[in-house]
C-alpha cells in the first residue's frame, strides 16, 4: 500500500516535471523564470493543506484523546513547515530576477513567512514539553490558535501591502493564464498533494515507533 | 525578459535536495526504530521462554 | 473571581514597579537607538509605541502564572472546582488591568518625550489600544498558562506569542498611524474590524481551550 503510494507520488512528480519543463511553454512576460511557479504554488497549497490538517487533528485529539490524531498533527505540522520553507526559498529565488531583489515584503511572501515562524514555534513547543501527554494537549491548543490566526494574518498582510503598492505580479487573474499552464499547474498540485500524503503517513508511522520506543 | 535559467535550476535543485533529505531522514529513522523494536522484543521474550532456541547457546558468552 | 482579583492585586505590586521602570528604559533605548532627530522619529512613533506595548506585554503577561508556580499553588489551580474557563477569564481580566496601567504610563511618557498632543486624539487612540490590548492579553494569558510548566519558558513564551500577534501588530500600528495623523477612525475601519474579529476569535478560543491547558 505504502509502496503503491510512493510509486504514484514519484510518477506524479516526474509527470509534474515533464509538464513544467517539457510541455508548458515559455511564459511571454516573465520568460522561463515563470517555471518556478510550478514548484512554488503547489508548495503553498501543500503548506495550507498541512496546517488545515493540523487544525482538524488537534480538535480530534482534544475531543477523543487518540494518540494517533496527535501524531498526525505533529507529522502534518512538520511537513507543513518543510513546504512553507520551500515556498519562501523558491519565492525568493523567483523574486531576484523578477523584482531585482531577494526579498520584498510582498503580501504572499510575508504571510507565508508569518505562518512559517508560527508553526516553527509549534514544533519548538512540542520539543520542549517533557511530558508526552501534556505536550500533545498544549500543541493541540496552539495548533487551533494558529489555524484560526491564518485568515487574520492573510487579510492583515494584504491590507498592509496593497494600500500603497499595486498587487504583486504573482497573481494574474485565472482567465489570463493559458490553459496549458493551468494544466501543468494542476498536475503539479496533484503530485505535491500525493507527496504530502506520503510524507505524512511515513512520519506518522515513525512518530508511532518513537512513542513505542520511549514507552 | 531574460530567461535566467540559473535561477530556475537553483529553485528546482534546492527543492530536490530538501525533499530528498527529508525522505532519507524518514526512511533511516524508521529502519533505526524498527531494528530497535525487534531487539527490544527479543530481549523481552528471551527470559520468558528460556527453552526456546531463539538464540544459539554459543553466540552469547555466559556471564562469568 | 474575587479571589483572583486579590491575587492580581498582590502580584501587581511586585510586577508593576519593575514594569514602570522597564517602560521608562524602553523610551531611553528607543531614543538612543534612533537618535534625537524629532523629524525622523515622528514617522516611526506608532511602531515604537506598539513595540513598547508588546515588549511590556511579553514581560508582564509572561508572569501571569508565576505566583502560582513559585508558591506551589499550581495543583490548586488544576484541582480548582468548577469551570476552568472562569480562571481564564479572571486571569485575562487581571492581565487587561495590568496592561492598561502600563500602557497609560507608556503613553504619557511618549507624549512627554516626543512632544505629542494627545488630548485631541485620545478617544480614538483609546479605541485602537483597547482593541489591540484585548487581542494581546487573550493570547498572552493562554500561552502563559501553557509555557508556565515548560523549561525555558522565558524563551518559549515570546517565541510562541510574537508570530501569532503579527496581524494584531500590523493592524494596531496602521490604525495608530492614522489616528496620530488626525484622520477619523472611519478611515481605518477595516483595521478596527480585523482587530475586533481577532479579539472575538482569541477570547473564544481561549475560553474553549483553557480547560485542556489546565488539565491535571
């Protein structure tokens, strides 16, 4: 089962790469740099998906006290932070040739960075509480607070940036994108979602083994 | 606009390295813990079922 | 609840004096770091003001449960009969009181040092500060309870609180900026709504989850 998932993920990623580099055309205004989008945008998606799963798993844990929910939340948060970091890094690499600078307080980059530090704090808390059960409870509470904070972060950052600056180039209307680019994006979305599921299942298993080893 | 292939390669290269490293971490950790779990189980079983020839007599040196 | 207020009173004496002094020091540090140039300082005032509030909040709120921990009353908190959310509300009220006192002092000091005319804009400013303070204290109280029993809590508390407070900081600074420029509150209505939403969400989550934090 896991082998199958792994194989599907690998196939998806290869297909994504083929779409990104082979099939999708060179974008007219940005040139080939735009191909970073096929990596960057699905990463953001996975990050948000991961943090959503953290919320659900946290609530389930607090209600049911099922250790598996706790492990799922932990695994999902870790993978989410991984992909948030990847999003920031690729966004920065894309920004250098496009904006001429590695970093600008662009609305998206800013909100993703805030999520990054927020969930890094979450992982830090998990690592610092000695008592496993108490750590799980605290982490669940933090996971809920952080998730509810996401929309607040989102709107505050958008208003903060766009009051004085035009919206970022990164967000062309959906209609403006040629179908083939959308298709390439969708393939990568699917591949990254599979990758997320694969990582989280494996990490959950590892966390279970860790708990067993400690017991 | 210029193509800046180096940036594209850097982005994808970075992603491949990071994701591969995380994957390797998962695989290694799991194998490590699996091995540890097997050893623990054997240790747990060994004293209980002493007659069971799971460990060969010669393989473990008797305590002096 | 009366018992809570009593505790708050007692802690306040310990904490308040140091916090007043800290607020004064902050003013000095800001001045020294940015130079005496009034013109340049004027643009950064809203940010400095909220930085001052946040830093004092980190110190003040972080001590929310110090009394219980140091006097071994933690078990008492855990075993307290009735609804745990009452404890949260009580602590939150105490923290709000503490923050309001500190913020008043800081505001007066700011007015004094930076030659601000606060009289005219005080009502508008009070609205912004009230909304921001509730958000800060609501999360701060919850996190203080979580970190109270963790090693390296002095480090973990700000590390957890600051990222979560990012939207509140953005909103309050922007709103304060407008108020200091003499603009009507209506021009920053969207920020105030965001702050109000944050207040509601934080307090609701705090009340609902505090039970789990204080579980034996």
